[in-house]
């Protein structure tokens, strides 16, 4: 199991999301903690550490540290 880490500003963005976006995002992040590569998609460099989740009109950019077993949420942005 991986542990999520957030910058306080990113956490505030997540907290401000409407329930229709926040709930699916939280479920997707929980899935990523169990199976990071299966529950996410690549973004940026194709190195299996830069990953993203897109659900309910939001995108979360993630960095996975396999050695520390953490997933850092780098950004949460609306998508069209």
C-alpha cells in the first residue's frame, strides 16, 4: 500500500472541489494507493513515476516513489 502526500495548497484545491468531482477523485486515488500503475495513466516522461488520474472533470498529476512507497499529488486541475 502506498501513502498519499500533498502540498497544503493542493490539499486545499481538493477540499474545494464539488462532491461530484471530489468523491470520484478520492476513490481513484485510493485505487492508486493499492496499484499505482494499474489505476493511473502516464504523463510527461514515460518512466512509470510521472502518472495521472482523470475523473469527473478533474486531473490529478502524481509522482510515484517506489522506494518510499508514496504517491505525491503534484496538481489538481479541471479538464474540459
